[in-house]
C-alpha cells in the first residue's frame, strides 16, 4: 500500500525514520528558541559607551580594574587609554571592599554557611570638573556552604566566588556606563 503525505515509514522495529526525527528535532529547537525570545533572553553582545576614550583609575594590582579594562576592550567600541588628561571619561574606583558574614552555624558553634559580599563605589567624570556619574555603589553577593574538614577547599572556593563577583560588578558598571548621556 503506498504511503500518503504525512505518513511515516516505520522500520522493522517500529522506529521512526531519521528524516522524521530530524523534523521533530527542528521543531523542538524552534519551540525552545521561541520560548527564550518570548521571555526576553538575549546574548549580552557589545555595549556602546558614550565615550570614545576611557581611562580606568584603579590601582595597577586591582582585579576589578583589570576586569573593567578587559570588558571595555572586548565588549565596547571605546578605547582604553593610559593618559588620564586626554581621556573623554575617567572611571574612578573610589572604594572596594570584601565582606564575609556567617549565615548559619553547626551544633558546636562553627560556621556552616557564609555570605560573601563585594561592594564597590565608583564615579565617572571627565577629569576637568564635569561629573557624568556621581559616587555610585554596586555590589554582588554569593553564598558559600562549607565543610569543617575542608579548610583549603573552602578558601579556594571563596576566592573563585569573589572572582565571579568581580566579573559581575564589572558588567554592572559597564551597563551603567552604557546608559549615560555624554
């Protein structure tokens, strides 16, 4: 008996042919991508800063300063320059602090969970007296569950979480800069 359009051919074990699976897989991918677009998801992409050149005023050893420079160079069309006087904008890291608060303790009174907090205050100006953005605080937090016998692993994980928070704070700063009007 000849097959009509829409019928599928089944193999000897009753499985659908690969062509049919391919169509089903494409429909699944299409439905998933439609769902992601409907919820507002989109890739970060590049950001446009309202300044052609930027100077990052942070200590040379500042991990946040390094991440900001990396983010500006890779995600914007602005140039990071080394001459503060000729930059259109100066991003100044005013304060950077790390905190660790105890969230819970065990029966012996030792900490089981910590909340890690990274706070940064920055400002943006032109270096000549015009302020684009006053002192602005940004922060990031992460929770850290610990096992008492794994002290070295806890410290390593805490440092990895702080590094992740640095990336998060740098992206927050870049998003705020991209919303500025120069």
